[in-house]
C-alpha cells in the first residue's frame, strides 16, 4: 500500500492505520447499500440544482460570504462544467438499521484504501471479492471526458499536507495509467486565459493547456486566496471542467437538512437515513447527551462533539464555540452504531460508499474505537461474500 | 534493488521504530534518476560525522535523536549514527516531483530539491543492511531542515511546484510511547546553535510534557548537547496557540479531505 499506492501515512502517532484483517459483508447487503447510495446521490444532485437558484438559503448552510458571492456568480456566468461527480456516503449499521452520518461530496478521500486494500486482501479469502474499484471508475470517467489523446489534467492539492497530496498522487497515477498526463499543482500555479486554465510549468517558462482540473482542495479554503488567482473560475464561468463542481459546496455543509423543507423536492432517502438535524438554537443539546454537535464544514471527525465522550473542559470549549456562532453548527440526534468484534477488540465500522457520476462504485471502510470516526480510525478492507456464507458479525 | 528492498533496508520489519519511517521518497525510487552526492556534500558530511562522533552518547538506550539537517547531510548523519548502533528512521515528506510517474533529471522545478536525498537513501541502503543494529536500538529520526523552503534561495513563485512539507506530532510516536521504550531524553541535532524549527517544536513540547528531556546539539558548536529552552518558552507559546484556537474555532485549524 505504501510504495505502490501512495499510502504514506500507515502510522499516525502510535496507531497503525491499516488493519491486518478483513471485514466481510454479504452480497445482498452490499447490493442494498448500493441502491441506497445511488438514491442519495440522485437526491443530492437534485438538491444542489435547487439550491443554486435559492441564494436566500446559502447563509443558512453557513457558506462563507466570499463563497456565497462566488455562488451568485454561478447564476450569472454559469457553473464551471463538471469533469466527474464523485461523492462518498458514510453508512453505519445501527440498532434500527442503516443510517448515514454525512456525505463527503466536495473532496472525498479513501480511494486507494477502497480500491487497492481490498484487492490485496482478497487473495487470502477464497470466495470473497472486493466490492468494486472506485479509483478505476473515477479514472475511467475522467479519461472519457478528454477531448483527445495526450491531454493534461492538473490535480490541485494544498501544499505541505501529505495526507492530501498522497491521494492526489495516487489518482494522478491512475490517470497516467490510462494515457492521461497528470500533474500535481498548487492553486497559484493555475493561470486563466479567456476562462480556460493553463498550468504554469518549469519555473514559469511554460504554460500547459489543461483539459481538466481535479480539485483536491476544499472549496471553503478558496476564498483565503487572492481573487487575482482566478480561483473563481474553478466554480463559476470557467471553461475548463473541474471535479467536483461548485454545487458540491451545498451538500458538503452539514447544515443541508435545514434547507430541505424550502426546496420542495423529494428527499425521502435522505430523510429516512440521516438522523433528525436542527439548528443548535432549536434543541436542548447542552443538557441532553442524545445529541451530537458538528461544525458545518467539519471533516475527519475533528469538529464533532458528544458530551459524554469529552472532558468537562473540552465540552465547555465546545459550548463556547456553539454559543458564539450557532449558525456554524448543526445538532443531530445520535444513533447507536452496533460494534463489531475484531482482533482489535470491539470497533465501530463506518462504511463510506462511493458514487461516481451517480453509480455506486466501492467502499472505504474505517474502524474506530469509539462512536466518532476521527484521524485515529483504522482503514480496513471489506470483501463481499455470497449470501450463502455464514454471517460473521452484526453486519448481516 | 527494488523499491521494497530499499525501504526494507531503511525500515526493516523487525525494528521497533520502523513503523514511523515515511515511505514517500521510496515510492519514487524505481523511477528516479540516480544523481549521487557531489564531492562538496561528501566533504561536508565527513566533517559533520567527525563532530557527531565526538559528542553524542552511544546508542545504549535512554537517548534518542532527531537529526534535523539539510537534505543529504541528514541521510549521511543517519548512516553514521547507524554505525554507532542507532536506528535511523527517515521522516522525509517532501514530494520530489509534481509528476506522478517520476523525476526528470533536467528540471528542478520544485522548491525543495529532493533528488540528492533519494540518491543518498538508495546509495547507502546496501551498506545499511550490513550493519548489526539491534531490533530495539534507540531511534535517530531523520528530518530535512530545508522542508520549509528557503525564501531567499528559492522563493515561492508561479511555475515552481510547492513541495514544502511540515513536521507534525503525528509523524512521531507519542511521548508516552517513547518513555515506555526506555528513551528518557532526546537530542536534536542541528547545523547551527538555535532552537528547533517551530513545527518540530510542537512535537518536542508534547514530549517535554511527557517528561522527556530535550537537548540541542549543533554541528557548529563543538560543546556537548545543551538543554533546550523549549520547556521555558513552550508553555507561553502553547497558551497563545490555545487562545488563538479558542477565538478561531475548530474549523479554521482543520486540514485534510473528508
């Protein structure tokens, strides 16, 4: 994983991040997850299209002001076309069936872990096979968008953070294997001419025209850049396709449920799978451990708070943040994930199902020792076994 | 040798500290062009090696090292320390190229040139394998002091790939782990006599809180290692850091994909 597939963080402080065992899921259960994920993806894209014109709801989603201005420009200048649309829905098996905690729809990670790790582990499990290969589907979709051979795609990642760069390099290698020239870059290396993107190359002496941009760079970070960078073209008015497009900002916000009722569209899968979610000012979260608090644009579980899992001091800090800026948080009813017995002991699995252009494409599975999936979670291969095989645990 | 063999030479599975070795540069090795260290850097490293041998304790248990020298000097120092019985653990995290399929020998379009580091790791792998380093030998973590870039020599500018990196506390074992492994003091080896870089200081402050003694040894100061002042300053800067965090909220200090 480390040398061939860019898993450059196999050790995070004292934790080895790759599990030396496999979890198994029955084929019918995996098929059910795929159907649910595809329904969620359809509803998500419908919600995003509706929200593009509902600028009155953008502040409700806690979208930063510069991004709200950029999204208004999408209306006047059109959204920069999408190269590929990829999302990852995080499923949990609970005491009341499947639930989701969130969708990662702007910059989902876990491609190598979801594609290569199961493939490597499958050789030890006769009769079981990987769920799918999201990297392959993603790279095929990008390659299919190239107008001709020998095109260049830039993968934009934040400098200095290896956890992002390793994903970008891995995906770049997947593209290179399909004959698409791929190069890593920081946002400032892009140059826009007539709304088309070029990559500044070799000390600035060369300009490479780009056929596509993979933005492995959170949309909410873009406003910190100078407007002169031209970052707005990654979202609005650009003629070089980008993945993921601007609309992903809406569904990346954990406050998305607060806008549902105003959209007037069918969101039945979302309503069934996501726990009830409210603005913190509407519910008694301070004194009720039945609530989990999340910041609107949290990722990796680092801004997720459950009172009983925190020290008094940490909880007091969260209370202060939420009281100071309640509009940047969401309060969600807790669900009870059923634990799995493993060689690591009892763990709580999170099954992140990828969709590529609306089609379920594989799963990134993480195991955490507690209810919150954070940077200490361990990646594990999930294989699919025939329904006739005996069930191995609480995931039937 | 293959990529896996190079990596195994620097991070054998049986060695206690190998889990923390960073595989990034090794994943580029089979596609790299061997550059080799030039004569100047070899002479400089030989001088550094002489200074190191004179002042650092033997690898007999309670002392661990963090070598924070420039590029290939760090690798050469690591090899010399291996000859003393330490386990060198490369923690280099700068991408060597913006291209996923390797390096071009005729371009240096990156802020931090890692080609010589890759070559040094390759060139010394076979020799490293011949050394008898015990499985629980104390660690010598290897960092590249150029990782933050040099704004004067190589300023950030359009067209040049920004491959700077930072050293994070999560790149190292915790202070608790270090102590249970029998390491009670850590010497930071630097080129010049100054306190550690701010990114590494975060790790050292955490280790200090776990009651690990922190010392500084510099190549341009022939005196024995001196206690770091990080303990004195650390509390102040951590208070400032925590105050700033409390104002900004958790989102503003988060990184990483979902």
